C-alpha cells in the first residue's frame, strides 16, 4: 500500500516537473520570437520611410502643373499640364468656362487629346463656325517644354482659320488669376486698359475674344493710333499683332508670325 502511494506521488511530481520544464522551454522560445520580430520591425522602418518619401515625391511631381494652356473663345478655360505632358487640372474662368470644364473629360489625358476634345466640342465648334476667335496660350517657365507644347498645339489647330496660338512667360499668370481672368483674357484686359482706363476685369471676363479684339480695334481707331482712322485693322490682324510683342509668338493655321 505504501509503495503504491509513493509511486503515485512520484508520478505527480514527475508530471509537474515536465510541465515546468515545458513551460520554461516555451517561454524561452516565445521571447526569442518576440526579439526576432522586434528586431525585424526596426529594420522595416527605414524601408517604409523611403517608400513613403518616394510615393509623396512622385505624387508631387505628377500633380504639379509646369505649363498652363489658356484657351479663350468665350468660354474661357485653362488646362494645367504636368512635366509628363498630362492634364492635371482644368479651370473655368467665367460661367461658360465653368460649364465647359464640367462637360469635358480631359483630366489625366495628354494635352493634345485634351485640345482635340475641346476643338470638337459642339459649342466650341459652333462658335468658331460663326466667326468667333479662339486664342490658345502656352504659358510656362520651362522654355523647352513650352516650345514643345506650342508646336504640338499649333499642329492641333492647323485646320482652324480662327484659332491663334502663342507662348508667354508665366510671370503674370498669378496676377491674372487674382483678377479672376485666364491669361488670354488678362492680356486683352491690359491692352484695353491702356486705351480706356475705365475698363474693368469683370467686363472683360464675360466678353468673347472677338468682342474684345473688336473693342481694342475700335478704341485704337478713335484714339488715332497706327491702327486708327484710315488704317483700321481687323480682328485677325490685331490678334497677329499681339504675337509680335516681346516675349510672345503668335501663329495661325500652323505658321508662325515673326
């Protein structure tokens, strides 16, 4: 009887030792895994930081416009084009421009595809067919990209007799936007103001480009300038004249005026 009790207690003791040793073994292994995971996570932090930096840098490069394309008939809109020649923004500068910008589906397209979509828009096509004037300005600080965009835009508009293309520095773009004007309308506004200081940006904002050029022509005629009296120029000649000013180049039907 005593032997059987002793053997039973010994067995219990042995089982407790087995449990303790197993627990110690697992504890040791678990801590090891935790240290490994902890060490591995520290190694991942710099890699994750580099990935996020590259991601945000790439987004910044892609979504930052480097060239603006100002398209003015009335509607009046501007396309923001990134360094990869993709349209990353579109903005209307009057009610007609906002309506057109809402209808167009040009974001993330190449700017040439965007120009084609605008030229084939029913409303824009109707305006041009009825003798309205379209000016397309390529405005940017990067002369290389601006020149390439201007050349491509001229090809896009080569079949449009009433379309005039030009390039300009981006130095006045911010001032134009402060007045609620696209760059094309802003240039026209400055010329009108030189002839009649009472002209306001709000008046110019909703005029068509033909109306603006006619107005410039009429004011120049009444003031007796070289465009006036017996030497009045039509709107096409006035638009071409803009291209002869320093810092601007105009063209129509794919040819450059010099």
